[in-house]
C-alpha cells in the first residue's frame, strides 16, 4: 500500500482523531448473546477444522456482530529491516486490500501497540495522511490489540464508512472478545509455519547427509559387483563376496534410516507390497547378524513353527524391522546369553513373530515410550552408546503401515524383553498353498537350533528334533 503521488494536506494532531472516551458516553445497544454465541461456536469449529481460514472468518464475524462496513486483522512483522503491519485478513469494503502493508510508525495499529490499549478514531486519515488514497474514506475505526505472551503483536479492527454509524461500548466488548480468538489463530498459524519450515530444513539436511554418506560406498559397491562377475572365484571366496554385498546393502539401509524418520513424519513412507515369506526374512536376518552373534557367543534358538508364513508386505521394510529387533537383542544381551525367535499362527489369517532375549530388560516407565522416536535404551546398562533411538520408531511405523501390530514386554531390569510382531497372512492375495516352494524356503515345522560358528562370518542353521 503506497502513498498517493499527489500532494496531501498537513496532518492534524493525533489527539484530534482519538475519541476513545466517547465509547463510554454513547448509548450502547443491547447485547445479542444468542447471535454472539452462535458465531463463536462457528469460529471454534473453523479453528479446529482449518486454521488457515480462521482469520478471514474472524473478520467476517466482526462485521456480522458489529454492523461495521469493513473489518480486518493486522499482524506486526519485520520486512527489509523495518516493522510493518500486514493485513492478513480483510472483509467488507476493503476486501481487495488483503495482504497490504502499512509501516508501523505511521499506522493506526502502531498507535494501538504504542499505547497498549483499544482505541476509537474519528476520520483517522486526517492524521494518518498516507491513508487518504484508500477509498471509501473511514468515518470511524475501532481497534483492539491482541497478544502473544503478554506482548501486543497485532490488532483486530472494524471500520464505519458511513457518518451515521457510530461504535459503542457493546461493539468494543464484542471485538475484544474476538481479539482473543485472533491471538489463538495467529499463534496456530505461526506454529504451522514454523513446523513446515523445520520439516523442510530437516528434509534438506537429511537428503544432503544421506548423499554424502552414500558417496564413499559407491566405489566399494562397484568393486564388489565386478568381483561377482569374475568366473575364477572359488566357491568360498564367492560366498565371502556375497556376504560383503549383503552387508553393503545393509549399510545403505542404515543410511536410509535417517531419511525414513522424515518420511514417516511427513506421511511419505512408501511400501512395495508383494507376497513375502517371513521365515525367509528371519533366516536372512540371522545371516546378516551372524558375526555379531558369534562375537558375543550368544546362543540363539529358532522355532519356526508357523504353518503359514506368507504375508503381503514390503520385504525390504519387513527385513528392516526384524534386523532392528535382532540388533537390539544382541546389543542389550550380555555375552553367552540366550536369544529365542519363534513364529506361530495364533489364529487363522495371521502370523506372529516373537523375539525374546535374556538381556538387560526394560524399565516399566521406559516401556510406555519404547517406540517413540529418539527414545534410547539404557546406555549405562548396555555398556556402550545406544545410537539415536530411531530403529524401534521406524519399525512401528512400518508394521502399522502393513496393518499389523508390534509390542514390547519385559518383567523389568535384568529380566530380558520380548518383542512381538503380528501380521495378516491371508487377506490381501490369492492363496499359494498348492505351490511348492524350494526346500530352503519351506516353512520349518521342526525346532531349529542355530549353531553360530566363527567361520567366514556366516551362521549355519541346523535342524534338530523338537
């Protein structure tokens, strides 16, 4: 909003346009509490449903309840090193001026904040001459400040363009009531803007960090791929190269965990759904974790007794869940401790996976927030850093997206913990019960004892009778 290029008259004194004292002298109209209550209920509903439109509804309600010709909300902002008032919402005769600005030092709203008081002005353009070009001219304007943390940050105002319209004490009471809602609405919008800005900054940071971490892995991946194409590799060396490739894939997944947190929070986590064998994923998890199991001499028992282990899911994401659970079990278990993985079909159409350890356990108060992002285990009890605490949070989001459940249980510190995952295994795809799978893919109905051997960083699974 700019001043008119033509010459303007010299302004009168500010006190000549201030007529606030007349509010108490004028005969006030009787309050219409029924209309006011209905309008306030509608405003609260709008605040709940769509904070982005509440300011506009507020000024429209101001006109409705006071009979004003124009109403608006101005918020104090900083622009190019100076303080300005921006008209965030306008209704009535000045509706087209929404988004306009006035300098704080030469605005009726600035005077309100300077005096920290509601003000009534008569023909304010005779003092604020930069408002002369705005048509229609203002006969009276009633301005009420609103606050954040006891500091005035803006005003809600109603304008009469007609000489026969005069605001009274009842109008002042109504606008003051609406100013409290203006404060809530502005704070809500500011919180949303701050959240969007923080989310955008976080996403950019994680994207750059992920790229920088992936870069040194690229030549390693290429070298491994070239080695896999070498026909002269011995079977033993080929197994080692394959193990390296799997762990490179896992390292890439770890880097992606940082991005996953952002995707989960923004609702952008994507799944590639397909028929997936849970038993196969669990065995692959053990292959990945074999060296860690061996280094702590952990005893792992496998009971893959679920008759139906196929689900419709994202195999990479479900693998990520089981790896997170196994990683935690290893991390929080003392040397020589027991870890037990079992599967079952607790009811038709579902599969349950339980991972039980005999480690440090979980405090009851920590158990309530174990799946919260950045919630860490007991580092002092574990004897080392526990990382950022993202794995379980990401795992829960993945299982939730699959329509399943994940739960944690513990009898307390020193008594181990049990994590239970349940997934639907039949509702989303045709039955494949008549299709015979390869031997190493078949559901294992016998008890399996995992013998972890320090041999080429691999884990061997040996069946034993139940």
